[in-house]
C-alpha cells in the first residue's frame, strides 16, 4: 500500500491511501505519522479501502499537493557515510559503527515544495532512502526492527557545507528549516521487492546513482542499532545515507545555484522535485542572523 500526507484546500493536511495510480482516499488522521501512532492502523486503512467501494470521495492524484510525509516526526535520525562509494569519495575508511546525526521536524518539507536557502553559499545534495518506523522499538534485534518498519520513502538531506564544515559536528549544516524534502509516499514493505535504486538529478542531469545493496548498515540494522540507546516510535524517520556523487566530492566542488531544480528518485517509491531558491545575504528581506561568538573553553 501507499500512504501520503496531502495539503487540503482549507489549509490543513490529511493522511491518504493510494487507490491505484490515479486517486487518493482521505483518512481520518491529519498526517501519516498520526495514522501510524494508531496500533490498529493497518486494519483502519483496510476498512477505509473497503468502504471506498461505496463511493467515498477521493482526491485525483494529478491535483494532489504533498506535505512532508511525517511532518511531526518525533525523531529524525540520519546516517552519514553509509554507501561504500560515498565513503571513498570523502576519503574515509569503512566505519565500524554508524555515523549518526539528528534533525528537527522543522527541517522537513514536501515533495514539490520550493526549498528556500538563506545564509549559505555551498548548498549540496544527498539523495537518500528513508525508513518510517511503524511500531515502538527499544533495544531491538534486527529481526524485530525489520518487523517494525512501516515503510520506505524518498528523502534528500540537503546540506549547507559551509555551515557543516565550521566545526567537527555536522548538525548546523544539516538542520536549516524546511530544507529536507520527504515523500511523496510511503510504500509498505510487502509492496517492495529487494534493493532500491537511488538517483539524484540537478536540472535533469544525473549526478547520483546507487543501490541500497551497497549500504554498510541496512535499514533493519540501523533501526536496531539506534534502538539500543533511544526508543523509536511510530512516525519516526531514519535516513539511511547517500550514494556517491555529492557536489562537495566533485573536482572542483559543485553546489546548487539559485533556480536549480533538485530531483530525487527511488525506483518503486517515487520522486521529489524541488526548485531551489538561494537568497543572498544582501537586501532588506534577508533575516538578520546573530553574530556567532567563540567559546574558548569548549
């Protein structure tokens, strides 16, 4: 099955289920995260689909406007350096443990939303497979973690490299508001087969291509590892890392420009298509960023 969160005409959002390729059926939940928080969500969705045969109103897929899939995710945890080729282009050794960092839900944006960047001149792309948690996990083994996966979706960990490289900690370059598109849909595990082809494009040019079979830490292993130190709950989101081809790894480095279109695609799930708007620090419309100070004691 395919689930999504759509924006509504009255300014809210609603969780929906895909009915084939042409229509979505609204559900009585504001978003996919809220739906997954219901322990009986699968039965609820199946009942809704059965009820749709009685003529319930649907939303035409062509007019659907996608919100972030899980806009209120309690935890957004990302794995860096998880594809062998990307690790090599960054000049690093294969890791013994996952390299993890976190984002806030405020970083998430929709599948076709414009991504507005203010305050960075080195904006990079990172096409990724993301995993959505469907049931609570704590100190779980890999098999339990696999069973807890609600589904898979597409994400792009758009990264502000100039901010990321200010310190050894990556957080500040990864956590700009509304810069991480996620969606357009969640595909449940029974509707996918095998590994995923992950591709990234800039203005239609293929810049990234990889297969999740080359992940150092696969989805179930990642969820199991994370659950050893923090509980994962329904609607939490885990980004699994990006294949080679990021702009920072090119010679010379290449970054997104104002007006570019960033496309992220995973076979069997769908695609994100996000116009990029990069705003200069010049001009009255640019928000004032407080001056950073250095704490010499830390």
